[in-house]
C-alpha cells in the first residue's frame, strides 16, 4: 500500500462539508452544558437540601461512565420515555419526530454539564471568601455578590479549563456517528469507503480537527489576555 497525497487533498474538501455538523454539536453541547454545569455547581456549593445530593450523584455518575454510554442510553432510553408518556397522556408527539442529531445534542449536553460543573465549582472556590463578605458588608445581597463579584472572577480563573472542555467536546463529537450523525470522522469513513484509502481520509480528518483545535486555543488565549488586561486595569 502506498500513500496517495493527491487523495488527501480530495478527501479534505469532501470532509470539509461535515464541519457545520461537528461545530453545531460542539457549540450546542458546550452552551447547554455550561448552563447545566453552572446550576449544578451552585446547587452543590450552596448545599441546597436534596438538590445538592442529586447534583453530586449526577456528576459522579456521568464522570464515572463513558461518553458513548451516555449517548446510547439517551438514544434507546429517551424514545421509550417519550412514547410511554405520549401513550399515557394522548400526545401526538412521538420519538420518531426527533432528528438523530437531537439525541447527540441532549446526550453531549448532559455529559458536558457534569464536567463543566466541576470547572465552575473550582473557579468559584478560587475566589477569596473575604470579597463576598465585603460585598455583604456594603449592602449587597447574596445574588448580587454572586453576579457582580464571585462569578466573573470564577469564570476568569476557569477559562483555561473551560477551553479544554470545549476542545474535549469537539473531539467527543465524533461519537455521534454511533447514532448515524455524519460528522467529520463519519464523513471521512464514507469518503474512504469509495476506494479503501482510509489512511489518507482519516489523515485529512485529523488535519481538520487539528485546525479547529488550534482556532479554539487561539480564541481562548485572546480571551484570557483580554480578561487579564481588565483585571490589571489595563483596559478602559
């Protein structure tokens, strides 16, 4: 078997069309996961009765099981739940109406939520407790202190780990092929199956992932630099 450089270029452009699918899975799962993770982290930090125990169990279970398992549980379990409820309450909506990518959105958002909750929680714990007490002393409520003092500083401290989470979800999006979603890796397999040049196709896919990862790292570095300038008082 010999390497075919020309096919790498051909495969690159054929795989390129799958980038929007991969990015949509990444962006949706990161945004929803961040929202889930923030709520979960706050519930655990403020020790909300019952909810904090549920949040801890959720984080422990998700972090202790593979991402692919989450996807398959959602893919097979959610239709059973939806169709069962639809039959009980007479709903017209059925699980067949859910697009395949919808299962990926739900599953990966739940996965991202557990990991991001730990990132947010670590960032919150890095904020000096004395600043919150000082905010209370000048008349701020707990919510105001959280919104104006704790949370912005926690996000600044958590930026590197948040960037790593985004990259992790980008790479994890390749698992969506398990439920017939054609992402970058899946498109590479489809392209390669036409002439069995799998090495060249997957090399092209790897280059695309490398480029996307580099863009995320660059964006994260710019945001960190900007936030650092604000913290030093260097930006008006």
